[in-house]
């Protein structure tokens, strides 16, 4: 293989030489620090919020979109702001519901080669852009009083299992994790219960970290019951 052919292959698959990796890693530290600092400074002022996750590919006429919008609206009527990934689909629905309810509407955007663009329902002073998924995920976990997980794909599952793992390992305090859509999530939950628990990969008590519901009223009930049960105030 000629040097030119090698270069073309590396460019196609976004591979870098070892020297390029070392150089980029050194400079990336400053970009990562900047994203953390901006996130901490701006999100530390937003107050109690609930994060809503789900597919960016969900259309406005989809039942999941409409439900996510209504969930966000109802949460704002109970004093919660809404945090989403800032993009289209379920994220747009969450921000739209927050805007309709005149509540706090936060968007944590990420640069992606497809699908992601910010939606028009984010508060103008509460839209943040991230290059790094791991920085963005820290912001979701650190400044959310609950996760509402609508039907979604790999990105949604990533956020879901990240939160469960952090709570299970006691790296963060417990907060409500709510899967919305029993039909959509039941297969995954059954596999967790019948395979992971049965084979001893997790404990039966770990199942209590997750609630599965179908309605906006049930989402509110889970969140409110959680904070009453543990005598906690959101954001504390």
C-alpha cells in the first residue's frame, strides 16, 4: 500500500496517526475544560428540572411526540423545568411542551453528522452546544431531578443505562428513571428481569430503579411520590 492510499483509508474511517492522536489529545483538554466550565456556570442557575429523552426521528404527528409534549407541559405546571438534547423529535416535543407551559426550557445540543439540529422551543439563554458526549451526559445527570425516557434508539439507551449504572454503583444520588410506553419497553425490561436477574448479573432490587408508565399523570405521580417518600426537595 502506498502512503497516499494509506492516507485516503485513514481519512475515510477518520483514523489518525499516533502523533496526530497525541497532539489532538493535548489540545482537546482545553476544549473539554471549557465545555465543563460553561455547562456548570449556566446550568447551575436553572433550578429543578427533569430531562426528557427519546428518538430524534419521531415526527410531530407521532403519538410519542404528542405524549412527550404533554408530559413536559404538565411537569412545568408542577414547578419543573425541562432539559432535552436540544434536537428534533422527542427533544423538540419536550422543549415545546415546556415553552407552552411557560417553564424553563433547556437544550443541550451535540454536533452530529446527521439528525441533530437545535429546535426553536429552547429558551434563548439556555441553549448549550457540546462537542463531547461525555461532557453533555455529565450535565444531564448533574442537573436533572428525574429522567423521562420515551421510545428511542441507541442514544436513548446510552443515556438510560448510564444513569442506571451511576445510581446502582452509588456514584450519584438516586433519582426517578421513568420509561414511558409499556409496549415499547416491556421486551427490554423482561430481558433484564428474566436474564440479567436470573443469571445473577444484577440484583432483584436493581429493578426498583426503573418505573414503566404510559401517561403524563403517571410520570408526575412517580416523581412526586419519590421526593415525598425520601423527604427530599428537588435539586437538593
